């Protein structure tokens, strides 16, 4: 489960993903996809107004593995369930958090979960390991990751981090992001003292154990710090040289995409309606989130969802949109940073063919 301050973006798996599939299957809590249905592997995309196909007498059961505990970014899924959008599409959906959220792609790759919420970097890493998963929709159109400093420090740009301590969870991919940000300013990572503070990014910053933290979500940890009485400045990674990327994705298995295209389309129609419902009534969405997860910090999520909602559709023709150019640019950057050790055909990592338009 993602703790405050933990950024799961660009995690580096301890074991090759394919080798860990068996372990993930053994501990799976989710349900498998329904029986494969015949259909074209390249269906025409439906329109948002297209009614659901005639529903079977028995709903198709499927599961969705979340990447973290329920928070604002998941509200569209819960809204689709609460308002009956999944049911109207002939789907019975189980939304759950795996015992180890880092297993999402392993579970989806092993067909133990029909869908999962994951990250662009993770999907590329998984494809590089031969795991048959792909993104079918982008939930968040831009990065949420950032470098965060206390406003009182006066540090507002990467070059000012020279000679400073920067806390992070010890994730190598985050070092690559900071390295790129420093290089953009004519500096280098060698001039920064990285301190592994685990997932306690906000406590490390406000206690002044470090002068900045890397891996903080600017729609979450920044709000948390300010709720504690510590105003912060944020450096968004994509504004300092890191290629713009999709923060969160809906992923499925290649086999599901090929053999059950109508299920994928039906699921995404309901999801798009769910996120549209959140945009119309964010208060109801947070009320539902608290109902689903009583440990939710209401004030935090009420502020965070206002920052998140514009990112669901920013600069795109419709919800879930992805482009080959962005996928390729990010894959190229990951290879330059030695996060990817081989070429990964990005056309295998994502598709837009199932999106409602």
C-alpha cells in the first residue's frame, strides 16, 4: 500500500517480473476475467453515447486491482460502481487493493485480474520482461511526481539543490528524474546529497532532516505538509526536463484485449461515465471515498481532487486518450537513463482502440 510520501512511479522490481508471476498468483485476492468472448482484435472505437450491447443474463465478473489505497484518483471507479454504470454494461466488478500493490501488473499479466491501475514506467518495464500487459486508458494525463521544498527555504529551482540534502525513498528511477532536472540547469546529481528516508518524505522535510524531498505527489504530499502548517514550493518534474508522461493507467492483459474486446469497451464506457460523474459532483465523490475507505483524510482529498480533476482530460480529445509520441519519448528517456535495458515496442504497451469517443 502506498504510504504518505511513497512514490511508486519508476519502481525497480527486486525480481524479474516473469519470475515473480507464480508468487503473485499464489497470493492473489482478485477474481479472474470471465470466459473469453469472440471478437475482433481491432474493434472500432465506440462513441460515448453508444448504448451498451445487449447484456447477458449473467453479468460478466471481473476484477480491478488498485495501485494504492483508495484515494481521489480512484473515485471515478467507485462512482461507476455506486451509480450502477458497470451493472448497466452487464459487468459485475470487484475493486480491491492487493496485499502488495506492486503485484498489480503481475496479477493482470497472469490473468488473475482483468484490469489494474498502474504506471507508464511500470508497463514499459513489464513489457521489457515479457509480461503481456498494455494500457487501455490514461487516467492522469501528466506526472504527479515532484521535488518539494519548504517555502521558507527559498529553494525553487533544481540548481539551488546543490550542496543540499534531498530525501527520497531509495527508488533508482527517481534518481534519474532528479539527474535530468539538475542537468537542465547545467548542474549534476553529484552535487546533491541523496538521503534515503524511506517513505517518510513529509516528516523528513518538515523536521528539516533534509532540505527537499523527491517523489512527492504535488496533489497529495504538498497538501499534507501544508495541513501540518508548512507551506511548500513544488518543482514538477516535467517542467524541468523529464518527458511528460501519463501518471496513472488502466491496464489489461493482451489476451483479454484480443479475445474480450466488448468487455474492455463496456468497462471503459462505465469508467468514463464514472469520472464524468465525479467532475459534476466532487463532494459526492469524496463522500463515497470516505464510505469506501473510512481512514480517508477528508480535507486532504477535498483539496486534492480539485487539483486532480483537470488532469483527467487536460489537452486531450476525450477521456483516457494516449499518444504514441508521448509513449516513445518516455521510453527513449528511460533507455537513456538505463532504466530500460532493451528496446520496448511502445505499440505493444498501449492502445486507444477501446476508448469511448
